[in-house]
């Protein structure tokens, strides 16, 4: 595979021109909304050693005399807000606010990897664990030294107190990135791991090196 197969110069240009992440905040349930921030306001994300200190209060939802506060999960500024909804009744999953925040070097690398790696997605909403064989190989060699191929038993899926093996289907490669935490539920369709074909690894490493060198 040649470098041309991944246009890393184009990818890097995109992040140079817009080095920001955008976090959309939705209403968690129905209720009457009261906004606590305005457009261009600065907000703070969750802090504390155990992430126990809530971020800036963005809005509250009142339903049946109960108020639920929605807080920011990241630092940044409010770049979009539905101020026309102030005092109105909103449905669940309504987009209320977008927070624009400057991407750190680590976040840029993670986002680029998600663009160029091959994702293996959760087939159902469930808890996932690496299969015993894969876990043993990861512990012995490290995840980026573990190759997988179609038909390999990759995960154990835990759903409704039943454990089901999940077999890998996709191009052969190495386990480059892991996106899930064992025992934590993952939504259907969310990526569990990112697979890197061996011949693509030098290009991906080149991108990572460039980001580390060019960003603060």
C-alpha cells in the first residue's frame, strides 16, 4: 500500500484550518427548558480527581415539578444554542447546545485514527470482553503486536446474563486502538476496536509523528 492510499496531508490540513472539536448537547428527556448560558459564553467541563465535580450548568429541564440540571462535559465556548426554546416544552433528544473546544494533541491523534483505521463495531448494545485467547496475547505481547483474521473469536458479548462469542469479520490486521472498557455497556454500532492492516501502519505512524511535532 502506498502513501497515496491515505491522503495524510489533506487530513492534517483539515485540522490546521479547524483545530476544534464540537460537542452537541441534547435534552435528556421531555420537560420545560431554562437556559443558563448564552452564545459565546465560556464553559468548563467536568473536573476533579474522580471526575466528580460537574462542569458549567448549561440548562435545566423541569418535569412534574422536578428539575434536572445538564452540565458541560468539556471546556470551550457555546457556538450554537436554541435560545428560541427558552421557557418552552421540549422533547427528549432535542439538540440544545453545541460546545466548541480546542483539540489537544491527543484528541487530534484519536480523531485521525478513527478516520483511517478499520472499525469493528458492537453488534448489539451489551458489555464486551476480549476473548481469553486474545486477552492473553495482548497481556503477553501488547495490543499492537496482536494480529487478527476473519473467523477469530475476538470478544465475549455479555447480554441479559448470557455470554456469546463474537467472531471477527473484516480485513486481517493488528489491534491498533481499543475504544471500549471491559464490563461497560457499549451501544450497538459503536466501534469497539480500530484495526490497522500491517501495510498501512507506516503511514499511520507518520501521521502521528507529524501531529506530535506540529501541535502544542
